[in-house]
C-alpha cells in the first residue's frame, strides 16, 4: 500500500492552540520568577545570619542553667543562641548574673549545660550558627545540581514554545505575564 504524499501545508500551532501555548509559557515564566525569588530569599537569609560575627570565648558550667564565659571576644546580647562543645542545640542566653554588661561573666541559659573550658560561640538575637556547615556540602551540591537541571529544562521548554509561536502564523500577545 502506497501512502499519498503530504501535499497540504499546515501551520502549527493552529490559531486555536495559541492561547493554551501562551498559558503554558506564562506558567513557566511564573515558575522561573518564583524560583528566582526563592533563591534570593535563601541568599538574603544566609547573608543576614553570617553578617554579624558571633561572640566567642571559653564556657564552663556544671549541669546548671548558669555558664561562666571568659576570654570573650565580642559582645553577648540577651536572647543570643549559644553553641559549642556539649551545649544542647537551641540553648540561648536568658540573663546575665555577673560581670560587665555583655562581657566576661556568668550568664543564665535556657537549659542546663555541662562543659569545661569549651570554646563557645554566641550568636546575637537568637540567630542560628553560620550556615551552611561543612557537613552540608554534599546536600547543597545536590540541590545546586537539581536547580541547574530544572533551570536548563525550563529554558529548553521556553525556547521550544517561543520557536513554535514564532513559526506559527499567529501574532504573540501584546503583554507579558
């Protein structure tokens, strides 16, 4: 059986397809814009957390909610997160018992701590320790690679849609997303 040669020239997408294709393009553009906004928000949070260097010194405590800080560099602010050694995660400074305000002295913590002359870091205003930590590197690399793959796919889709619109006989819309 012999097939008839293709003789009719049709333009695709046909005019009826254009609104659907435009909706897809605008949807993809919104996803790209949202992803960009999310990445900027992450970067802003990272910059804010790392903008103020932590105070640091040696901390000593004996299973109570009081910790003595010596050799301090920086200033301790009430509400600051304290980390280091065996200090439980999420511990923060709730008051100062002795010493110069914000300097070397004894501080009340939110939970009992036990540590002996341990390097401690005090992050102002309850900020988290600098992020990312070294152990996050593999996960961050994977996230970066995933984001790059998504961006490449979205760019390829947008290019394909643009080519379809350009090759069609239909004029593009006057406004963008």
